[in-house]
């Protein structure tokens, strides 16, 4: 997609907020525990390479990404610290991962068997670093039986020229909920697997952001710190208390490109679903659902000059309209996410109105919106 550098709509990323979030998270960790920054999906929409740079400067000692291509982009940008892919990669790409010293999850012996000939065809590369994924209750990827894990460990031992066990991990389904029953059942299962392992790998990790915030006892020796580094509460509004203040890093801003007065009965946008009740000032904002500003945000609001302005009529692909309290000229700043005067709109507010979670809103912001740093570090 072409990025709109000549249009006023953009995403602002506060580097200092990210720095603070990571520093606070690190201060909570035991000395032997490392923080890997989860920067998958273009760093949750904040920009992969920007966030890689800031998080490493803030003390992250590794990165987690979702897919091999994200890891390759980081190596291409000369990042040499450990990178763990969190999703299962194609066995055909095992040699590529090994060559670039990218660590990958393994959830079955079958995957190892499929990757072996691929590695053997490239005998000069380093061993592939693997992290055994344990499905203790997430139901997504990983071993579900201790015996299967031990079988895979034996397979790796028998092919230790090609594979190196670097880590073991699991992922929690309910770490962001008040009720800890299911969470605790996952912890118990994880300990059963760990007890059955002949030796502890270098990295033992279970914590996403929510686990690191609210279940500090079970961090292992590495945490996979994602959404909280961007200053977002992993629970949404379910658990408002966090051990340290999370500072949201992302803002979305634009400017009016047009404004006009319309009269009682006049309609706005597709379907003519909105009709003015009286004379009304209507402004047009150059952003739409193609930018990730969802169509269902009709009826929500943005901020102009410290005042909430309703989104009237349907959100179009590239533009939407708002009702202004008075005439504001083209070029007037519009805040979609962030603060204006004394008022504020958060990603959580947008998510609530859209009936989803803030993760999804952040990831949906399209590449067409340029990302710009504010409050750059050092
Ligand atoms: C995305 C992801 C994380 C990060 O989760 P947050 O809630 O953003 O902290 C950690 N672990 C795995 C396996 C993931 O897929």
C-alpha cells in the first residue's frame, strides 16, 4: 500500500512512553529474567524498526515476532540479538531460520521430521534453535502430552547436529482475567512438563504482558512483553490496577480538509443515514475504513479544539464527516486517538465503541497512515 505522506492523517508514536513502559517492566523482574519485546504485526501497528530500536535501547535483550518474515526484516536491519518467532514456520524454511539464527517454536515431532531433510540439505548453517511449545490450555500450538514432548526431546538428541533446544514455553489463555482458576490449571500443567524434562533449557518462558503484570511469580527467566510496552492494559478495563503506570504510545491525528454549513433535513454520506436537525457545521476528515478507521465508528466522536465532535453519516473508505460546534477552517487539527485540550480519546474507547479489543484497533491502522515519532529517546 502507498503511504500517504502528503495527507495530514498520521499515527504518532511516543518513543519516551515505550522507554518508560519497558523500564518499569524490567524493574519488576528478578535479576536473571530477560525481557523480549514482542514486536509482531509491525509492532502492533507502531512500526517494527522504530519499536525495535527503542525497546532495545530500553533494555530488551531479544525480540519476539509472529512470522519468519518479520524476523528476517529485523536481521536485514542488522539486529543481532535473539529473535523468537512465535508461530509455527513452514518446515521448508527451517534452513533459512537457522542461517539467520532465528529461533522457532516446535509443537510436534512431525515438524522436526519434516525440517530435518531441509537442514541436512544445507550442511554449513548453524543448528536450528528451537523452543518447545507446550499447549497447557491455550489450544493453539504445542505438545499436549508429556510423553510426546519427551519423544521429541529424544529425537532432537538423536539429531543434535541439526537442532539445539534453546527454550520451552507456554501461553496463557486467561492471564488478563480476574478469575485465576484456569490460569492456575495451566501453571500446574506447565510444571508437570518441566519436571519431566531431563534438563532445563536456556529460556523458560510463560509470561505475556498480563502474566508479567498480575502473576509475577511465574515469569520463568524470560518474558514475552507485548501490548503493555505500547502502554495498553492487556485486560482492557477488566483489571484497572497495574503495578506501574502504563503510558500509551500511540496517537492518531488528522486535519479538517473541508467544512461547510448544511441545513435542517440535509443528509450526509452514503445511504443518507444522517439528516441535520438544524443548521449544522460539518467538517470532513481525510481518513476512512481503508486506514483502519472502522465503518462501525459512525456515531463515535473525535476531538477538535478540545471538544468532542460526533462522526455523522457512514464512514467512507477514505473520508468521514463530523459535526462541528462552529465553523472551523480546513487545516484545523483533529485528534482521533489522543488528547486535545482537557479531553482524551483512548484506543480502549475506540475499541469499546467498535465492540472489540484495543489490540485489534492498533493492528488495523493501515500502512497508508505514516508513522511519526514524537518525544524521541536520546
Ligand atoms: C502475542 C504474544 C505475546 C504477547 O502478548 P501481549 O498480550 O501483547 O503481551 C506473548 N506470547 C505469545 C505466544 C504471543 O503470541
